[in-house]
C-alpha cells in the first residue's frame, strides 16, 4: 500500500513538473475553468444578494392587504370605500390620530440611469402622509417630508445613487406634471430604496387614477397576528382581500426572483463548463501523448497502470482546482458587494448588492473539480491502457 | 552455478496483424538463457530482435508457446503480476536511455526503489551505490538535459541495476553513442556480468559491441542461424 502511494506520488510529481512543457495549453484550460467558476459565482452572488435585500425587507409588525388573488401589487385594486371600511377593522394599531394605515398606489415612471444613460422604469408610489411610519428602518436623511396634496416627492437613496435628475431641490417631470424633490430617505437596503414617494392623492389625480389604490399597509396591534383582521375581512363580502404580514409578502416575492436567477445561472455555467471540459480533455490527451514514452518506461520498470491513471487524473484536478481558485478570486474582486439593479418581481428597478457566500465558493470549487475529474478521467484511462512496448519504440 | 537455466523459450511464435495480412516474426523459436550469461543478439533490422527482448521482459506476449522464468510460465501472468515480476527481476536499458527529463539523476535511479518497501535512507544508500558503480556519483543532482549521452546511459544503467534484478535487457544500448563512449558503456556492462554475476541479454547490430558478450546469437527470418563472424 505504501509502495503504491509512493508510485502514485512519484508520477504525480513528474506530471506536475512537466506542466511547463504544455504551459499555454494548461494555462488556457486553467483560465477556461476560472471563467466558468467566476460566471457561476456571479450568478449565485446575484441571487444571494437579491434574496438578502428583498428578503430582509419584511417585518412582522406590519401587514399588507390587497385584492384577493392578485399576488403582485400591480394587479391589485382597492377602492376608497374598501379602504375606509378596512381601517375600522380590529387588530390595527391606533394612536391619537387614528388607525395607523397607509393606502397606496403605484405607477411606473421613467428615470435616466447614470451608468448607461438609458431610460429605465422607476416606481412612483403614492402613500399616506404616515406612510413612512409604516415601514421599518426608513428615515428621512435629507430635506423634509412631502406636504399632502402637493406635487412634492421624496426619493430613495438608491434612486439618488443610480439615476440622474433626482437631487434634492430639483424639479422632475413625471407623467404630465412637474414634481419637486423635497427629501431623501434611506431604508437600510430594502426594496423601497429604489422608489419615489409622493402623496397618494396627488398621484391619483396626476395619473388619472380616480379614487383607486392598490394596497393598504397596516400596523398590527399584535406583531405577527393577522387573525382579527382576517376575521373582519371574512365577515364582510365587500372586502374581498388577502392579507399577509410584510415579512411573508416580501419573502415570497424574493423567492420567485432569486430562484429565477439560480435557474438562469446554473444552466449558463454548465453550458460554459462543457466548453471548458472540451479544453481540459484536449489538454490532458495532449499531456498523455507527450508523456507516452515516460508512462511506458515507468510501466517497463514495473510501475502499475494505477499510477499512470492517477498521475494523469491528479494533473487534471490540480489544473482545474487552480482554475477554480483563480475564478473565485476574480469573482470576489469583481462582484462582491457591487451594487446592481434588476427587474424585480413587479417590473420595477430594485437596487441590491452582490453577496458572495461560503456555499457559493464551495459550489464553484466543486464545479471546477467536476470539470477536472471528467476532463482527466478519459485521458487517464488512455494513459493506463498505453502499451508498454511504446517505450522501446521511442524516437526509433 | 553458471549453467543454471534462468530463461527457457519453448516453441515461441509471434505474429502481427497488419491490415488484412498476418505477418509472422517468429515460428517455433526455442532457446535457453543460463544464469550469468552475457548474450548478444544480432540480426538485420526488422528481424525481430526488439520483439524478442520485449517478450523476455514481459512487456510483449508471444502468440504461441511458453516463456519459463525459473520454471514459472510468465506468459500466463496477468498484467499486474507481470509488472510486479518486472519490478522484482528485470532491469531495462534502452537505446535512447528513456530517463525522466524532469527528474535528477538520483531521482531517476530511485524510481525502481519506489516499488519496494524501503525507507528513505535505504533508498539513498542504494542510489549512491548504483551511481558510484557507473562513476556518476558527482552528477546525482543533474537533470538529464545537463548530461552527455554517455552519462545519461550510465544513469539508465544505474537505474536498471539499483534494485538488484536477475537479468538486464539492453536494446541497442550503444546505438546512439560514439565509439569511445560506447566502449565505456560496454565495459560497464561487461563488469556487471563478470564481477556482479548479472545475466545480460543485449540486442545490437554492431559486431564490435557483440564482442563484449560471451555468446552471440544471430536472428534472421525468425530463426537463430549459425553464422561465421564476418571478416
Ligand atoms: N506492434 C507491431 N505491430 C505490427 N508490426 C510490428 C509491431 N512491432 C514490430 N512489428 C514488426 O515486427 C518486425 C520486427 O520488429 P522489431 O522486433 O522491432 O525488429 P528489430 O528490433 O530486429 O529491428 C518488424 O517488421 C516490425 O515492423
Ligand atoms: Mg529494434
């Protein structure tokens, strides 16, 4: 057993030392693996970042009500009388100025993206003057709140970062009206960071929405407890509504999109991996051909074909592993923490950060090793089957 | 001691299939090699010298017949048993030395020892002894590219003898060397035979080289032929 390990180790060392003879080919294989791993990691980091951003947005203290079956905000309609009725439900937190709710609607406007100078959809949300209180972690960082009934907007810090024309004090044309930017809010990285907010009534009138809303945000008197509101809704046929805690709602929205990213990323990475695999096979077959006399000589000396097999396989695994490490480092330097925006579940811009996770690294290295294993296995098989008399025919 | 039979070839035939044709190289070849022999095999190019040597070394199999080594029929051995048998009994010396270009002389010589259960210091001692015997102890740390052809062949001889095999099989060991260097190599081979009682089989087409052997066989058209030494 020791002798077998010594044989294999000796052959592996010889193969690794002979790598410079095939340096361009080996380097190309290594780079191909690195690119595959980097692409995979970028997708995984995107999915992870999206999940972290959107998934973290929810709270148990808040609830969201929409028309039954509407799933996404844009499909939902709530009329003013439904809103007024729902505000009287039990289970809603109340204070001196009444129940803490915000009936909201949502329209799409155009924004100019800084990085590409192109027009991209941005959500303009009409909220109640208490809308900020119905979002945890949101605070005005600059300027002031909009005044009810005016064409004033406040903008998320993500919008400020990614889009031009929304600086404090600027006037922007949204729809047919001109709006004044009077404040900037920060959300600590939630979905709202990429929104514009104005008074719901102003949005309704400027965008011809009459008295319709899309959802109502509700502060719960008992965190996580929807039962009182659900009973109230069930008892009144005019209230054909679904209600979730905010956490449930965003969790589901995030899952759909991050799943989509995973399902796009893996097939792409695997398709590229097949290309890298072809390169690895080619390199390793060349390696075996170049080392044919060496392999046969060792066999003539008495080395087993097991050592020829593992020598080749380990060479491929080492190349792929180095490629995997390189790809990981590249992905980390290029993507970790960078900010991006993408189409969210309801077709608006969502700003989030790529996040590299330990499990993504692991996936990347495993993918690299799989390429190395398959790319090395068949050439290794050939090496093991090489006839020994090749040693005697050398150059002759 | 010297007339003890080491190898016995009984009714060996060997043929290759080339395209649709079957080419016969040997038909019913019989011979024996005694312990301590230094046998030269001569013959024209393509007469099957290398093929015969390969069969003696267990790297090529006869189409028909038996190859007895110390009474054991090695032509019946499995691939892995043959590899083990080679490691235990055979040392090969090739025309083009077949050293591992990435390894130093000492590391090349070490290779057969990796097949034995020896510790590092035991291996080191054997390597030193073998390199000393071929007069290359000072070149232990050099890689093949830094050595002359004659020196490389001496490293190859050290590699072939380091694990103390019973038989050395040499295929045109001086075929790639000038006369003076060839003589040095042949003298080492002769020394291994006379002083260390190694059995040697050497394929060569050079009559001068064959003179160092104690016995010469001529191979022609698949048979051993008696032949007067050319004058
Ligand atoms: N693997 C093989 N397949 C087909 N023919 C072979 C093979 N090996 C050797 N031969 C043929 O067998 C004959 C003897 O070859 P070889 O033993 O190398 O001769 P020598 O060493 O005496 O020059 C040659 O004609 C050669 O072409
Ligand atoms: Mg030959």
